[in-house]
C-alpha cells in the first residue's frame, strides 16, 4: 500500500487557483449535490448550512440553487479562492451565501450550530484529518446532516497516474499535477473509517467511484 504524501494545505498561487476554478468538475460536483439532496430529502429545507473548504465556490453556488430557502456559510483558508468566489458568483445568491476567509479550527464561524455540514475535497489537504472531524462535531447538533466527499488514495503511484490520464489529460499541466498530488495525499477507506472511530462519529463510508469516497450520516 502506498503511503500518504502530504501536499500544501492551501491553494495560494494565482495560476493554480484560476486553473482549478476553470476546470470541468461538473460531473462530480453535480453528483455531490445529488447525494446531499438524497440525504436531506427536503427541497424546502430553510435552515443554516456550512461548506468547509469551499474553494472557488462552485459547490456552494450549486447548493444554494438546490435549496432556494437555505442560507449558507462557506469558508476557505485561501484568500485568492474566497476572492474568486465572491467576485464571480451571482450577486443575488450572495444574499443567502456568506463567503468567509479563514482556516479551521482557528476561525470562529457565525453560527454555533448548523443543520447541514458538507465538504468537498478538503480532507486530503489537511495534515491532521481530525481537524475536519472535530470541526464537524463542534458545529453540529442532533439532527445535523453530514455529507463529505473526497478522493481515495490509490494503492500504487502508477494507478494515480492512470487516473490523471483518464480524467485530467485535457486540463492544464498545473491542474494535472495538482490532481496527482491530491491523489497521493488522500486517505484510504480504512484510514477514514479509523479517523471516524477516533472522533466518535458514526458516519457511513462508501466508495462511490474509482477515485471518490462519500462519507455521510445524521448526528444523533
């Protein structure tokens, strides 16, 4: 089994941020929102939601459109990502969408608890994965829906290269390298299961594609 190789926690290079923001993530992002809708089972949800590691804001925007009565706080540690999101999202959506520049767990969030907490592709960026799980515990309450999607680390480096060739061969070189680095920095299903046990979070762990894991549940 290939050992985890850490990558930088934040995307702070302008070229890197632009390439990521312009990349075609429509399929996995649409699938993530579909899974959140299936989990919540209420298109009229009108509570507070939290997006951890929102990046350039595409999933945040999709969530607000999928739940037109909801409000959303979306946080990311990269100032460039937050600026990009704030300047490109439809201004009408910003009435219900609050972008926050800050890192967890240091940054205090506007609400003490949220009804939905979700995150896409943050876990593999964290040197300490418990930062994510502890933040979820801190800002959830009984009945909070949890939906996390991330990459799964392949067992061998050549498999990571194969995935890059399959899904990012038409993307800029900087994005191909980022994808490869992210695959090497991701966790295995067993590691994620052990993390959740350590955090005492009884969430389900399911591999949903050749490169993605979906972690979900409802806080008791």
